[in-house]
C-alpha cells in the first residue's frame, strides 16, 4: 500500500473511507442469519436502477455467486469466493477483461461485495488437512447477506414505481386519445369556441412528451392533459346549454357564455361586480364546489407564492395556505374578503386564487375587489380555476419539467 492506494491485479485502487466502512460492516451480521443467495440476487437485479448497476454488473455478480457452493448464505460460513479472471470471464458469458474489472469495481462501489486482498493481490484459499477452507482471499459476499432485507425493500420500491409509471403512461395515452377525439368532433360539428387555439395547445402539449419520460414528467403531463380535457368538456357543455336554452332566457345565455367560453384568457382586472355589487340574475343556480387541483400543478403555475412561505418553500397545502395569508395582507385584501372566499371556494382554492392574483398583481388594480368579484362568481358557479392555471402555466413557459 502506497500513498493511500492499494495495488491489486486490476491496478491501483483508492482505499476510501466508504470501502473501509463496508469492510467493517460485514462483521456486524447477526449470528445465525441466513439468506437464499438467488433470492438476494433477484432482489439486487430488481433494485438495479437504485443501486446504479448495469446489466453486465449483474452478470458478473451472477458469476461470483455461482462459485459459492451452497444455495444459502450463512453468517457462520466462509463467504469469500476466489475465482480467477479467466474463470469469471467464462461464467460471465465471455465478458472482456477490461469490462470485467470495471463491473467488479461497480459492485464494490454499490456495496454488494467487498474485496479481501492477499499480500500479493492474488486470489486463493488456504485449506486445512481435511480440505476445509481456513482462510481465503478474493471477493467477500457478506454484504449480500448483511443487506438482504434492504435489497428486498429496494426491489419492492422499484417494482411499485414501475407499476405507477405504467399506470401513468396508460392514463396519459387514454386521456390524450380522448382529448383528440373531443377536439376533432367539436371542429367537425362546428361547435362554438376557438378550437384552432385549443388544438394548437393540445399539439404543443403532446410534443413535450419525452421519448423516455420519468414518472415525475408523466404525472405532470397527465395533470395538464386532464386539465385540458376538463376545459374542452366545459366548452362543449356550454354549446349544449346554448342549444337547449329558450329565447326567453337569452340574457341568461349570453351571461353564461361570456363567463365560461373563454377558458384560455388570463386573469384580467374586474370591471364590475366590485364590493357590494348585486347579482344580476334573478335566479341563481346552486353553487358547485370548485374542482381541486394538484399542488404540484398549482406551484408550477404560481411559483411566486413559494417565496412567502415561512420556511421558504411550499411542501404541502398547509404551507400554501399560510403563505396566502401573508400575500393577502401584502396585496391589501381585507380579512373579510379573504374569509368570504375561504367559505365559498374552500380554504385550499382560496389560497390558490390568492397565488394566481399574486402572479398577475401588476395587471390588477384592486386585488381585494377582484377577489370579491371572483368569490361572487364562484358562489354562482361561474368561476373555475382551471383556465386561470392553464393561462399562468403558459405564461411561465408551460413546461412541466421545470417543476421543482
């Protein structure tokens, strides 16, 4: 050993503190502990992404395990195997020497095996007169026994994430297909609305789907696709309502269309229905609860609100609602206006509304009056956070992969 390095048949290898800890840890295996070696291998194979291993690494691990004669790893047994490079190459399906050395190093770094070097760096075993191995130098398989339960948990985690990924991908495919059918049907039948704009937004969203998306990317894109689907359905519902509405309710129809047929408009300052304004319609329909949106989607659309969280970051709805109280005061929104919004919209949606107003604060003359206007509309069932969040997503770049 020179200059903090160990010389091995593979060249000079740094003796790091992590390697020292790994070598010490194998002495802490519980007395009498056992594990079936091929089950441990299957768990390690399943957990490969979390361990940072490649397929070739698993082939080398498989070859090493094949040199251990028993099917069970036992704490009271000698767990060191000492094959030559030539033997390992054969059992690892003819892997090249340089590749073999690289993947042996990866297995050591992943904490699945530990090197036990002899004085001259060679691998061999000393046996007693009865043929039993007294001491051996090579690769110690003890970490596999030590980490058997951990590897099983990692394997379950990877399997669960893979299942979530498949479900998210399937749901995105179905939602994407349904939105495409809705848009095509609306355009073919001449439904009211700017369907060219909707289609362009849909195409842009589809083009952002990566070839190999992660679970986080799939989830974010699915949220946006579902939001778009809901807005398309809202637009088609308006068309149906306007078809069935009698001429006696023409004013009512125009009011409905003006309030809901522009789902892609950004927030604009209120020009009427300020504080104390009366409801124009004589008959109000029952208020419907606002749809709840995923917190991650809200934070992508309204990133400014995070700066006002007491902890400097928003990790849950409680943080968002706390930040909204601070922003409410900063914007000059009265406590009564915010309380009324909470009672009608729900505290979560009221906080989201404050976050949206903060994003467009420079374009709103009276945040308090504007919030009261939105609260009145929500009470009449005329206000949806969906189009507001969609507009802010586009204004902030619209890329779900930028989410923190």
